[in-house]
C-alpha cells in the first residue's frame, strides 16, 4: 500500500487546513492509521490515530483542535486542523499499520504545513 498525503500549505495563525491521505489500495483491512509530524530536526511525533471501530486518540498538543477521520470507502484518512498556531509548523506524514501488526509501517511522503502571519 502506498500513501499519498496532500493539503498542506501556508495559513495564518487561527486558520484551518484539512490534510488528506489517499491509499493506493484498500484501507478497510488496515486497523490503525494515523498522522505524525516532524518539526525542524526534532523526532517525528505521533499526533493522531484512528483505529477501525474505536475512538480516535490525540496527542495533548493537538487535542481539541485537530480531528482525524477515515473513509474506508474512499481509502482516505483526513486530518482537520483548526486554530492553527506557529508551533504547528511542521511536515505532516500519514502512516498505516501493517497486516502483521506493526505500526507505523506504511508512510506517506509528507506535506508541509506553515503557520505564519
């Protein structure tokens, strides 16, 4: 499965963006999918996960502002980001779990989000 992330860009503080991650194959059988972000040279950080049949989980840094969702029929996951702040500036990556339980296993190529006035 290949993942293609898109939707990044430049936004002002307080603004919103929606990231999409389209898979080349079915994601219905992929239990966990999520979004990571990497700020400058810091380690990649898991910020949101969505597992089939369960409530999403979020890092404290984005809880209440970001919403992850998945549409298995469209083989796509989304990250709705509201009230963006300069600290959210990062490269955002989508990821998926392998069929042998390893997460993350599949990676998207990353999309840049820049929050600046």
